[in-house]
C-alpha cells in the first residue's frame, strides 16, 4: 500500500459520512412520492420491514467485508474468496449462457454485456463482484449522477441570486427543458454544472478521508437537517397544507399491492447505497472499536427520518399551492421551484434557495462517496497517490458525464453514438444518460446485492463475518432476543443460558443466507420486467 490507510476519527464522523452517502436524491425525489402513491403510512411500515430484510443485513455485510480486510472492493473480495469456487463457476457459466440467449433474442448490447460478465466471473471468481460493484458501477452511475448534480447546483445558484422566479408550472418547464436536454444554446451551461459538481467532489476527496469526506459531512449533514426543518415549518403552516400531509402519510392499506412491496424493497436497497462498493470502502476506514450494528441502526434511523422530513417539506407546499404530486426531475426542477416561489410573503426566493441548497448537499455527499470508491481502488491497487487517484477519477468520469449531458439532446451532435446505442441497447433515441441509469439501477445494483449476500452467507461464511462484527459490538449481539426485549438481561439464570439461539447475530446470519438473497432476487426480477403486477 502506497499510503497508510486512514480511519474515521470516531463513531460520529463515520455516521455522518455514511449518512452523507445514504441521504441523496432517492430520499428527496423518490421516497416521498412512492410513499404517497402506495398507501402513505401503510407503505412506510412495509418500507421499514424491507429495510430490516434487505437493507440492514447487506449493509452490515458490506461494512464487515470492508473492515475485516481494510481494503477496496476488489482487494477485499480477493482477500476473502477461496482460490476456486464451484458456485462461482456455476454462476459464471449460467450468466454466460444467458448472455448468448439474450443475443439470440436480438438484445445485442445487453447480451454482450451479460456474456462479458459471465466470462469475468468464470475468470476471476468472486473477485468479479469487487470489479463490478467497486469500479464499473460507481463509474457508470457517477457519469449520469454528476449531470443531475450539476442541475441541482445550477438551480441552487439561480435561487440564491434571485433568478429562479417562475409564476406557472409551464414557465418552470420551459426553463428546465433546455437544461435537461442540453439544448444547443445551453450546452456550456449544463456541462459547466456537471464539471462544477465533479470538481467539488474531487476537491473534497483530495483532502482525504478524515479531513475531506468526514469534515465536510459533519458540516453538511446537520445543515441539511436544519434547512429541512425550516422548510417543514413553512410548508406545513401554509393554508391548505393538510391535503399534502394527508396524501403523504394517511395510511391506506388497500394500496399495498405486491408492486408496492417491490418498490419498497428497491427503495430500501437504493437509499442505503448498497451494491456500489461504497459501504465496503467506508467500512475499510472503520476502527475495530466501532460497534457496527449500532452505527447501522443509527444510520437507518437518520436516513428514514430525512426521507420523511423531505416529504413533509415538499407535499404540504405542493398541495397548498395547487399542484399535483409527482416524482423525480419533474417534482424537483419544475413543481417545487414554482410552488416555493408562490409562497406568499415575498420570501419565495429564500424558500427555493433553502430547498436547492439542501438538494445540492444531498447530491454532493452521495457523489463524493461514489467517487471515493474508485479513488480507493486506484490508491490500493495501482499504488497511486491520493491526488493522482482523484485527478484520474475526476477527469475520466467528467468525460463520461460530458457525453451524458450532450446525449440528452437530439443527438445531432454525436450521431455515431446514437446509432451505436440504439442498435446495441434499443435505447429510445435519447440518451446515454437513460441507458446508464437503466443499466445500473435495474441490473448491476440488485445483482451486486444478491452476490454480496450469497458471498457473505455461503462463501466467506457467517461464522467469519460474525466474528468480525463482534469486535466493538456489545454482548447484545449474542444475547437471546426475548431476553433482550423482556428486560431480563443480567438476571441470574437469564444472562447467558440461551446464548446463540435467536440472537441478533444468529438472526442476521439466517437472513443473509436465505431471506435477503431471495428478496433481492424478487427486486431484480421486478426491475428487469421479468415479473409484472397490475
Ligand atoms: N443513497 C443514495 C440516495 O438515496 C443513492 C446514491 C448513493 C446514488 C450514491 C448515487 C450515489 O439517493
């Protein structure tokens, strides 16, 4: 290793850094909307179950892999996996064959990718998960995430300088479309936003783990919290706000379809930044004294709280100003600037500024966590100095981002790429942006999540993993659940007698082996359209 590995300064710094990664656009533009759509409070309950079934087991698994090896994702899997694994060979073979099948169904682009994946697994065994989730996925995601990050920065600057004043949603749309599509006159502007976003990520990472990621998360995360609280107070005190609160939270169990459960599972997975190598890398900076299960529970609490807060800041204002709820770009870049701007009292720009600064913070801290994954691989594997690793990641991802930005337009400018993508992936004439989004969110992430749980549960082994988790964790980990919950712990005869049966450790082991991989498989089938619900 060319540089000594840094560690988080303590539990708080670790928690804030992890929260910085977890709390992102998913919390702000996705969670509130799907909650409203699929049954409000009822959906929140299902979502919390999904967090427990998928989120918590995999998150602990990834952090543990990172901490025990102290390495980047490729190195970590290489260090833990056996030399040859029949299971990996079998999986690799099946994936290779599926790729060939896809090609015969003229899904050429995906077919080639899947075949490559199978070949990589056959060649490298479990190390392949490290390569895919630790290098390829973060690289591809950040390519388009940086573009959205750029939009958030552009809107934050516009709001602060008082240039985000829309009177109608149509006006907001007219202003956003050219930016979204990087229309000829606004090219430089969109690319500039994306480059600014990537540059900010790069500068923070250049300072390192403790002085960069941790220090900025410790300032930015609490600020995000405060901004949201101010927005909530304003939003829920508007006349007509209650319709928004009702849409967001009033429990409606009739809307809890099978689809709702799958959406909740997918959201639980995405919001905790799983399957992108992030928690492996962040875990590699964790000290042995840190209580991992406790930190993970705190993180889940924070992440869910911010998602709920975002809903309370957004929907009361949206309804009070007479708009329809929506998700994604439409909500954040069209409805909300207009709604916040219309809030009576002449402070419209202040509310939009608060909101867009909050969104930029959420996007930025997620962006740095993704870039850090690639940086850590370059430092460990290629023995680069941190500054060189940052420069290399920054420049290569920015180039991909520039293509993403341009591709949102009508493609007249890069016809060869349009032709290539539409033939290979059948992407609607449109964009590299959408292809990358679809490829990563629907395919790579769930596949990596499944691979991680199978790896931890069956290959590396629950026994090894639990031994690592025990370091820094309290005795609660090995105490019977009923004894913990009944408050009888320490009572003579109750302390240790039911040790190892139905303990947090054994339940985690059971989940990571059986329940979690099967649940992720359902998410996967749903995302890829293999199962459909009406
Ligand atoms: N956890 C993030 C969210 O909820 C997802 C994400 C993390 C996306 C890191 C990109 C990079 O939005």
